[in-house]
């Protein structure tokens, strides 16, 4: 039943009832399910049975299993070429919305007042840590659910409530991340919300580096010192043209003292579509714990700070490309978290499938990832799997490599 729950997202079925209306209606699918799970059941479980199991499963165990999947990729050095400075794994941390309700869903719901109607809205958010790479991967490795505690006073007015938030969730997530990857060289990629002393102190405590999107209002004194140092250190400038013919001017300041931290600020002025009708200028500014040098400046911007947007793309994929992150797969509080982790595990597996050399010869014929999923689903629904033939195939030495072209 766990594999059946995962199949809901591996095959991008978009709704739990598709287990009964689609998977359960085609006997050949059961042969694939039995092969995945190592079982020999004679009927496909109903989606309500899957949901009932999810109310009892420990989502913490699924959380650890998901982290072990990425840990095995790191140990196998699959992601070694994606490290910043060939040393640091880049982990983006960001929050996103899960579910929204017009009535209270549970005692842990977050609440806010609609600015247009004045209605009280109830919602659940989540804080994600994803290992991101320049190849576009975004592997979920740790999750902290943003929810109000049991002692939260729901009777107080919205204005007086002290609710859970991203920064509070980060303080809970950080020890989990450190415990799971105690020796890993980590560089956190964060948005401007995290330009705060409490976050910098945690990074220093755990030996992590950080690259944070930076705005003038985040830490005004640091931003002002950065502007002053730019005038004094004109030599801290790097100009280069990217492989896509965009032009970048990178400037930085370093040695800025702030609350027992020594920080650098780096900014990049990028011009895209140079000389064309759609020429566009954009400026990126990052706060960093790295000591920026001429050799490191380009990597901090392009392989560090700007890779944070891969986590946004990962959320967008999970919400709009078949996974339906915001869909309520079950209203039970525990089951909702289990389905969320099913989604994260399935997304990791699908990324490896989509970027692996197993389907390299099919890419031109398939045309899109959606067609790949549709073809895989059709095959599993119509073609029974011969387990002895599969076992003979797996007995042969083989290696799956990522497509980095």
C-alpha cells in the first residue's frame, strides 16, 4: 500500500480516487505493484484503504527514508560534480503553501484575514530543504511543517496571535539537517527573509556557509558599509560573458563585521539579449559568509545565489505538473503529511528517471516528460510484468548515469 501511495505521484494521477478508478481497474498493473513491493497480493487495495493506512503511518519514518535516498546519492558521488567550489553541496531552504480552507481544518491551522473580504482563512504551509544543482535538480532532504502548537490560543483575534512562521520552523529544521548530514559541507541558499542574526548564528554554530538574497532594508548597516567599500575597492570587479552570451559585471565588498560575523556582499549586473530588441538589465545582490575573492566571485553568484530559484521551480513542478501539491489528498492531519512525503519521494525518483540514461534513446520520440509519464502509465495498465524475466535482467551488471548534456 505504501508503493501504491507512491504510484499516485510517480504516475502523476492528480487525485487519490484514481487508484480505484484507474489503477484498480486494470489487472496488469497489479503485476507491476507486486514486483515493486516484493509481494504477491491478488487484488489492488482501494484508495480508502491506502488513506486509512496513511492515518496510522509514522510520517517521521518516511521523512528519514527520503533523506537516506539523497544520502545514498551523495555517498555514491552522483552529485559530486555539482558542488560549489568542488566542496559545498548547495541546499536551498524555502517555504510554500500546501492547503487552504474557509473553515478551520484542525487545531494547528495557520490563520490570516483576507485583505479584500475580511474573511478569516485557514491554511497549512511547509518549510523545505532541497539539495539543488546547476543541472536543475531539486531533491527534498528535510521538511518542517509550519503549524501552530497545541497550546495555541485560537480564540484570540488574528492581530494578537503569535503564530508559527518560516523563521521559527527554520530553527527546528536546522538541527534535523545537521543530525542527518553531520559531516556534509553545506552552503545554504536563502531568500532575503533569512538575512538575520539568528540565522547567521545557526550557520556559524553548525559550520555551514550561506548565500542570502539581500535587500537594502534587510540589514541597513551592512548594506551601507557595502556601498561605501565599493567606492574604495574599485579593483573588486569582474566582467565576463556567460556561455549564453549574457554580460555580467560582478562587484563585491568583504570583511564587513556584523554581530560577531564577518560577511561579504556581492552584486551582479546582468544584461541579457545584448544588442537585441529585448535587451534587459537585472541586478542581483547577495549577502554571504564566504570571503569573496576574484576566483570565487563568479561561482558565488551563478552556482550559488542564483541556484536558489531551482527550489521555486521545484515547487512549481510539484504544484502544476501532475503532482498537485495543493490538492487535499486526505483531510486527516497525519495522512496529509504522509501524502506530502510520498510526493517528495516520488519527485526524487522521477527526476532521476527523467535525467537518467535509461530513456536517453526515447527522448526524441517521446517529445516531453508528460508523454513519458503517459506512456509509462499505459504500459503498466496494459502489459503484465514477467517477474522471472525481470529478475534475470536485474541479475546482469548495469549502471544508470545521469544525462548531463
